[in-house]
């Protein structure tokens, strides 16, 4: 059971502070521009230790999001299209085919999803092949492994795409279970709850027994809808950023500004339950 103070803490952190969010719900990536990081997290030990940890890949473990966005921009430019920052935000965390259909709907000329993806594939492959790890990612995965904590990689990437992304990161092989964008048992991708429901079903666990680490709004929506506890990795904003009211509030959503903070919370929960 979760202490009432946790819900109060999370609610106060999300409501009492100002976070930046785009108007479209799928563009939201709530961030705290000025307040301390501690304001976004529950009191250490107040959240029960998870029985498994589920991880997104792009933007969470590997710093591919800027490269993925660049690939979409370059692919759209092949058809005389230009994508705005707001539009690129909508593409985060979703499956490639879903994004292709969305981008095609924005283009002025008639282009099929297949044509767009054909133009984008070599661009994306070139860009993301050498994507670096997000700071703290390898340490977090190695810590989970050392604690014999089951892990699942839950990503919108297809298997072929995944293999060239992770080829330079052997530590990702520690996550032996995967739910991919082309998984035969997957009916719908993020933001639908299906990916995380499938992951927990394969583990034989309740979603409430699992912690999810995500960065995109679509991914957080998916994990929350499945019933998991969610740690969202966010970036603090500069003072010049435009601040808008938060679009996403949930008692099972906690914000962290580094994966090191996530590891710290995990260590606290495991030591408390132990």
C-alpha cells in the first residue's frame, strides 16, 4: 500500500508548481523550470519497492530523440514539408507507422506513409546508429540487474530498428525481456495501455507492482492507463521558456530530472522494504 502522504506529495508537486506543456495533450512534457528537484518526488521510502522495472528506450535510455526528430524533419523536407517543434513533440514515444501517417497528414502534397518511411529509413539509420546513452542509464540498468529485479524494455521501435540502435550498448542485453513495436501480441502502441499491459502479463505481475521509467507524454499515458507507477524523466527549462499550466496530473506519476534520481528512489524503496 502507498502512504497517503505520497499522493499528497505528488499532487502538490504537480499542481503547486508551474510546468511547461504544449496545448496538444500529446505534445506535453511537463517540466519544472525553477523549483528544486526534490519538489517533484515522493518522500524517500514512501513508495513500495517494485517487483519489476519497465523501461522505454528512445529518450530514456538512449539519447535518440533529437536524432529521431531530425530524421522526421529531413524526411518531410524530401517532400517539400517543414515540421514545427510542436509537431515533432507529437511524434515522441509512438510507433513509426503511426508517426508516418501523422506526418503525411501535415504535408501539403499527397504522400503515402510507405513513401515517407522509405525516404526516412536511411536517414534515421545513419543518425541513430551512434546515439549515446542517457547519463545514468547504464548505471540504473546494472543496479537493477545486481538486485535481480526483472526488467522489460517496452519500446515503440521495431526489432530491426532496435538492433542497430543498441549494437554499441551491450549493457542493454541485461534487459532480457522486450515488448517491441512489431510484437505479434501487441494490438496497439503507445499511448494505448497495451504495451505495458503486455509486459506485466508476461511477467505474471500486476501493473501496480511495477515501476515504469518513461520520458514521453505518450509513454506516460500508456503506463498510467495500464495501472503502473511512472517515473517521467524531464528536462528543466530555461528562464526564457514560456510557462503554461500542466496538462498531465496523476497520483501515480512522479517527475525526475535525471536517471540518477530514479536509481536513488529505487535504492530507498528496496532498502526500506528489505
